[in-house]
C-alpha cells in the first residue's frame, strides 16, 4: 500500500467516524423526545478508498398507521368511561345513594309506615318529606344532565378549535417537507414533526394518510371526508351556550360532511370528538328520558279519580305545570318533565298544605266520615308503585314494568354501560401499548445500543487518528532522509 493511499484511507475513516458519531449524538438527543425517529448512517463506496455516509430515518408505515388507529380508539373509549362516571355520580350519587330507585324505595317505605298508623300527622309529614326528596332528586338530576351536555358542548368546541390549529401547523410542516425534498435539503426533522402532529390529530378524529409525490401527505377521516389536501379543510361546529331538556345539540362538520355518529358503551367512536358527541346526545339524553318517564309514572301512580265520575282524573301528591290538571298517558315521553315535577301545594305543608290530605284526598274526599284509621288510599299508593305500567325504554320501545322496577333498570342500564366501557378501555389501552411498543422497537432510540455504538466509534476514531499519526511520522522521516 502506497503512503498516499494509506493517508486517504485514514482520512476517509476518520471523516466517516465523525459522521457516524454525529448520528449517534443525534439519536441520544432524540432519546428524550419520543416524537423523533432514530437516525441511521448508511456507508456507501464510490471508488477505491472513498466512502460516503448518508443519513436515513427509521420508519414503518404499516405500524405507524396501526398506531394512529389504536390511539383514536383508545382516546374515544377513555372519554366514554370518564363521561359515564360523571353521569353516574352527578345523577345517581356515590354508590347510587341518591338514585330515583333508592328514593322511590324510601317513599314506599314511608307510605307503609304511615298506613300502619294513618292518624299520625308526623308520619304523614315524613311521607311528604320523602316525596319532596324524590322530587328534588329528579329536578337536580335533570339540571345535572343538562349541565353535563353544556359542558360536553364546550369541550367539543375546544377540540374543534385545537383540530383546526393542528391542521394549520400540519400545513406549515408539510410545506417545509415539499420544498426541502424538491431542493434536496435534509427534511428528517420535519418528517418527525409531521408524524407527531398526525398522532395529536388522531386523538381528536380518526385519520388515514395518503402519501403523494414530492413528500406531500393527504389526510382523510375514517369515513372518507377530506381533512387535509394541500390546505386544511375547515372543521365547523356551532356551540350551544346552554342546554334545556328539549335542546338538540349541533353536529360537527368536516369539509361540510357531518361527523360519524357513534354508538354503544364499547364505542364505535374513534377520537375524542365523536365520543363527546355520543355522550352528549346518546347517554345524557338516555338518562333524561328515563328520569322523565319516572316523573310521569309518579304523577300517574298518585293521581286521584272522582269516585262519582271515573273520567275525572286529577293530579294528587305529584303534579307539574306542564301537564296539570291532566294526567299524562303511559308510553308517551314528556321531555323535561323530571325538571318540572312538583309536590301538590294542597298537600305540601311548606306551601301551606295539609299532609293528611294524602290520606283523605286533595281533590276529592275519600274519607267523608273522617275516620282516623282510614288507610285504604295509603296502601293503594304503595301498591301502585309496584303495579305494571307502560314505559318508554332508551331504545324507544314500550316496556311493561312497574315504576320500582323501571327505576331500578335505569340504574342497571348505566352500570352495565360503565362496566362494558371500562372493559373495552382496558382492551383498547393494551392495543395502544402493543402497537406503540412495536413501532418503538423499529423507530425509536435504544439508549443502550447507542451507548455501545458510541464506544465502538470512539475506538474507531482512536484507531483512525493513530493511523494518521503513523503516516505523519513516516512522511516526516522520509522528508528528513531526502534532506
């Protein structure tokens, strides 16, 4: 080997070692930022003794898309779990202690005590107080549901704003990649930032990407709506400032197309937007419907019928301005009735009424002889709570149930949804973890491997430097001999 060849090899070896050291240093820095992929130095030979080091970015398109899908599904499921937990606590209370089923049970128990001693005014007042707590529970439950819907609407508006901002940021990075690719510049860091933005977008809506020439990327939603193509497509949502029981929430539109509607506790939603719309429209409205049906059932169960004219039916212990003096028919939902139900002022002592009229009748005199032992009406009320009636279920079908069983099924409906949602969340969380680990094994930085490679490069650098030193000594000896 000639002296010049040895010098050339040593210089190239030292230069390539420096380049690879730079790559390792970059990877070590990226180890603290999960959004950046691992870099790899690729050495290629151009001519005898000449080598070129190029930098490549670790990536796997199939795993990345699977990870985006898993992130969307898990984010949606987590939102469903959190929302159902909030509804359970705000409407039914901790451990369902203030649920309509529990309050109806307490009213039924108070009626039975009062029927055993119908002359006891204190027991009459206790029964009316149990009815008041039930009315309060229905009123507060309605308020909590509508407050929940209003909050969900605000969160939807916030998420839409974040999505539009992410799409604007995506355009900036995507333009950088297109320009850099065209000019031959290094765009690896821009590619990392674009992937990070895609992950954030997938948390809000489910997406799929389409790679195009020049480094360009197009984004579409799971149902095929275009989210980004050269420019961001506007995501529109009109917020409703306050909700009533009859208020209908607005939909989210992506490029003029309504967002996909999700169903089920193991939600078909992907991304937080669809999950929040589902909570606002499906579960909150389902809770409201059941509260309204319970309120209607109470008004019906305690209605008073004129003994001389069975067609004359009037509200008894429970009433409402929207239906009084008529009694709502079974199998018909009166939206918002749970928020309007009240105690009859003729019976309620806090409104100047007489609680003994619960026994004798507020509209008609069922006890004309004023018998202190008259308990027929009280026992009849307790029995009516267990009598079959027609109720509307969450699915819209008519079911034959008693008021007590219907109120219990309301608790069961929500608890079953919570259990299913929690189980699905565990499954989808595991999928996110597995897909993230698989992607990380291919694209992310392994600090142990990089440290080992760093040591190898240090040794290689030392060897290259030693060779240059030997060549330098040989040249110096040769020049001295010539002199």
